[in-house]
C-alpha cells in the first residue's frame, strides 16, 4: 500500500528494533475504531484480548508477512 519499513541490511537475532508506547482503548472504543481507517493499524490488547491499542512509532507500518522474520512482544504492565 506504499507504506512500510524495510531494511536492506541484516539484523542480528535478538536485536530490539523499536520500543513503542501505546494508547490503550476499551472494547467499546474498538467497535468505533473498526468503522474507520484506523482499523488496519490497531492491535488486540490485554491478557484476555478484550481491549485494543494504537501503537505509536513505526510499529503499525512495519512490513507484515506470513513468513515474518521479526516478532513483536506486548508489555501489558508498561503499555
């Protein structure tokens, strides 16, 4: 779609690419977000996945692939 973050250099295993704060929203707010373009940029949030979050920084535009070469971790305590 013309937006993304890519690299032409190798990244060593275990390298932290970015730490990003998030804006956490409720289940009710998620229903509203699902009706907007932001739907494509939010993540499920919480141990029960009953909330959602908008990640700040570049997280939402990293290249997504079914054969991804990176993982992301969510720190629910620190948001």
